[in-house]
C-alpha cells in the first residue's frame, strides 16, 4: 500500500516517511527534493527568489501528479502541495494508497521550524508575516481544511517521536488491511 504524507512544514513528513519507507521496503519520494532537482538542486528559498513561488508551485504540481501515477512508495508532499488545485482534485480520487495528515498545532510547528538547523533556512516566508509563529498560524488556518478533507486518517504528531508516529501509522495500516 502506498503512503502519502501531508501536513504543514515541520510536521515530520520526510523524517517519518524515511522510517516508514525503510520498514516497509518502499522508496521514499520527497516532492520538495523532486522540485529542487528540476531547478538544478537549488534551495527552495532560492527558487522562490529567482523564479517566484508560481514557478515553484507549477513544477511541484507537475512532479506530484506524475508521482501519483506510480506505486510502491511513501511520498512526503511539500506543505503547500495538497492545496494546489490540480493536486487537490487528484488526491480526492486517490485510491491506490492511504493519505495521512500529520497534524500539530501552529505553535508546535513554529517551534520546530525555528529549531531546525538542517533545512529551516531553506523555508521561505509565505506571507511576509512579522513572526514565524504568525505566519504558521495564518497559513495553517488556510491549508488545514484541505488537509483534513483529503486525509484518510489524521495523526497528532505534536508529542510523539518520529518512531512512535511510524509505529502508530503501521498499526493503523496493518489494522486496516484486515
């Protein structure tokens, strides 16, 4: 069963996706990485600055629609990917796998993003808000209805470790396959 992880930045999609892919012998596909590859490996913030967010979103939509034609994967979708109209439409009819929304409150996500030393700097501002916490709250409020609409299951990821979340996902998937 294919697994599609959706959620806001900092929800752990790539980290949890990596764990699930390894445990289930599936390949991990990170759409942010696929998009960066289309722009010669440029960081997301650089793509936004050089080409603009619309160009990023167009490529993001294209790579995601291509990805969803395949099988045998765990996909970590970029936070804005599910709210792109063509992707939303496709995910509403997605039946070859399970869509999981990794949910955490805005303040938890903002703290994770601020603490991320690996790729936190590669996360461009989406609103120009004064603080990261304000931005997360504003953008999450817009995206969350779509995340919830698309998800087959929603998991609270605010207090558990990535391994605990992966355990919960596996229990959910193993229970639903009976």
